[in-house]
């Protein structure tokens, strides 16, 4: 009976990481806030996830932010994502983001013709 009680107490007192496989320890962290709206942060998880970001006051009262993060891919290597968020909106750059196929030559020519007609004042109903 004492052995069962001791095992139960040990299970309760065990670190969260041993009980929850989703727990990921932060192995490095740095945060700085200058108090004037400027800040930066970095952290790295034991699973290889890394985040680096910074912010400053925006012209419209919000925060302008920029940074990147990377995470390990199941097939090996890392994926990197860079982002910027400011008055112009949220923009992301990454080789992971699909890009549309280029327009066919005839579509590009039609667009060029339409722009030329618009420039000359030609209007179609």
C-alpha cells in the first residue's frame, strides 16, 4: 500500500514535461521593452523553433512590427518565414508560400493593350 501511495505522489510531483508530450521547453529567451513603444524579443524552443521580432510605434498609433521565425520540417531542414506589419498591412515572405503561375503571353498582351487604350482615353461600354 505504501508503494502505491508513493507511486501516486511521484506521478503528481513529476515535471509537466514528463506527463505532457506536447510541452516544449524554452531554451533561450530575450525580451526588451524600452518603454517608448520600441521593443524586441527572441526565443528558441528545444524542438528547434526560433522566433525573432521587433516593434516600434507606428504613425497611426499602432505598433509596426517585423521579424522572422523558423521551425523544423518533418522531412528535414528548416522553414523560414519573414513578416512585416505596419501601415501598409501584413506582408509575409517565405519559400513555403505558393506563388501563382505567371500569366500567359496573350493575357499579358491584352492587359498591356487595355492600359494603352485607357491612357489614350478610349472607353468601352
